[in-house]
């Protein structure tokens, strides 16, 4: 069956789109752009193939689809900005095979202006076609929340900004097959800036509550109770939770590397959030000291080393920095995570606890970094000699909380 859609990039943005497309009955080609951090279980892959999904790295296949969505990863580069290398490679691969009347949509997180200033010239030069006349071009920010069963592609509104009104409508026609609501932005720059605002909103608010966590600990205030009470306000407040650091695939953008501009709030948020792993280790060392133990030689068990609960994704997880800092203090570090069968830090495999409760009882300090649903925090708080909960998952008074 010929594919109607090409998803270029099968990482954290492309795979969910491909899954949603085949679920909607759209024959879909998955085209890789590099090492893909996304993953599928064998059962999920079988279901997708049966529904019309095909994985192919032959660029010639890209010339046979009506819609191509570029979902290439854009990790942070050496200069602190987003690395658009895979987006450029995807554009060149597509441009050499693209037919007239194709609808091209960019979903990768990019700085505002990328669709017009980078993607458009690459597509036009490589294809000999003109955007807005010979093919449609648009930007649509990815709104993927891995593991979220409540907010799916079908019930999450999709924002679209096309180069021309016709481009917008062509992209809207495609996404209307996947989602209940399409929101039209004025153009690609506005749609790109939606992604920028949404990403930075998350990081800034996490930074605020992380700062509150440090302050409340110093004041002897129960932050978790403060949040519980504050979130009852029906207006003007959105609840965020502190943690040991911020992970994930979307990185905060201050635009410095690409536009010579700095968003001061985002810059400060990055500084605050990047300090949380160090703060967790300081709290751990203090707890050990208060209980007559030194960090040097202490047995420390880390629980949950992924960046998000109930997923195997370790992209930018703060657990790695925490493990490194603990080892630099001379601690003996082990871990437990039901989703991670092996874990290597500084090219060294860390011991994985087979029996969770026995490991917690044996460790001088257990630190909860990620609250997977399989963890019985009440039971662990009883078994552990000393428990530091960075997620507020334990009952009040059952552990030391961030």
C-alpha cells in the first residue's frame, strides 16, 4: 500500500505522530534522520505495521507522499542553542524527491523564523519548486506528552501556521484527520513562537517552585502542603511540582545563539533548574551527616532514573548528574528502576538492585528521583534506613522531602 504521509524523524516527536496517523487510517512511511531516541515495543510495532505503517530509509520513498512532516530532533548544541543539523538533513532528503502540491510541515522545536529562513530555501533550492505556489509549507508545534493517557493527539488542539492562507488550510486539512480541534496561527513565526512560549512556560514555573522548595526547607515550611492548598484557587494559579532537576527532549530557549536576544526569565530559570541536582546531593550529604554517617563510603540507592514516571526515556535525566556527584563524594551508588535494566554512568555500569526492599533496607540512604507507579512509597519508607523523597510521593512525616 503506498504511503499517504511521510514522518521524517522517528524520535520523541515523530513516533507519536506516526502512531496517531496509522490509528486514523492514514498509510504512513517512517523515515529516520539519525539515531532515534524514541522506541516501540514489538507489540506496538506489529500493531502499527498491521494498520499501515512502513519503516524505510530510502529517500526515493519521500517522493511518493502527499504530506511530509519533519519531526527531526533538535538537541541543545555546543553554543547553547538548538542544533538544527537533523532538520537540515531531513529537508535536503525531502527536497530532492518532492513533487508539486506536496504539503510540508515542520514539527521539530526550532527558533522563530526557522521555517521561512532555513527550511524554505533548502526545499526550494533542492526541488526547484516554490513554497506557497508549487507546494504548501507550514509549522505546527509538537504537543507530545509521553505517557499521558488523558491528553492524546486526538483531544489535544493542534496549532498551525502556514506560509500562505492556502498553506495553512492544507495543513489544517491534514491535522483534522488526527485531532478534534485545529487552531490557525497568523503564520509560521507565530506558530513557532507558540512552541517557544509553551516550553519556556514549563521551565520558568518549575524553576519558581524549585526555588520555593529550597526556601521552604530553610524556613521549616512544608512546601507540599503549600502547593496542596494553593491549587484549590480556581483562577490565577497553575500547579507545578519541584524535583531533582528538569529532563526531557524540549529544552528552554533564550534565543541567544540564534537571534542575539536573551529572555532574562528563561536564563534565570535555566540557572535555577540546573542547580537542583547539586542541591539534592547537598541535602543527601547533610542527612547522612545528621545520622552519624559520611557521604564517603555511604551506600546510596537511587530510585527511578528516567526523566518521567513510568517511561524508559532517560533524555536529560537529572539522575546522571546526581549519581556522578555522589560518586565524587566517595559514595557507593546503586539504582533501581523497573524500566531500565542497565545503567552506565561515566562509562561505568552501576549495580542494579534486584530486590527493592532488601536494597532499601541495606542502603544508608535511599533517594527517590522518579516516582514510578510500581513504587509503594509507604512500604519503602518503612524499609529504608533513611529516605529522601524529591517528588513529594511519601506520606507526610514518612520521609525527608525536598
